[in-house]
């Protein structure tokens, strides 16, 4: 589904940093006008944060820590870094 990057949800879990890129579908008029994480309703950001704070609470071997939100530019940089790391791991040209 064609999507547009609007922000980054920063968190960590038992394996380390685990940031999540927030995207909206380009074809959905209910979401496609969002350009940056600040455009997302504050209540929805709070609900997403709360979910990721507690969703591992019942599993004693797992945990999560919410570190907050970052803007679209940070999300795009995270995507670029992940692409570089992947190419380096493969030994691909241009890495």
C-alpha cells in the first residue's frame, strides 16, 4: 500500500532500541493530509504511547520503554540508516 512517512515512535525493548516508523496511507483522505507527527491528534499519540508502555507487562521476560516521538525528518533518517546497515551486511555495492 503506498504510504507516506510522517514520524518516528522511539522506544526500546529487551533487545535494545526498537524505533517504529509511523506512516499514513496515501489514498486515505482521513489520513493523507498528515505531513508530520505533530499533525497526528495528541490523544492518538498518547494512546499509541500507552499501548507500547504496557503491552509486554504480562510477560516477565519482556519489557518495553517508550522514549517519545520524533518528526518526519528523523523517521526518514532512520529509514536511510537501516538501508545502509542492510546493504553493508549484504556487502552490496553502494554501501
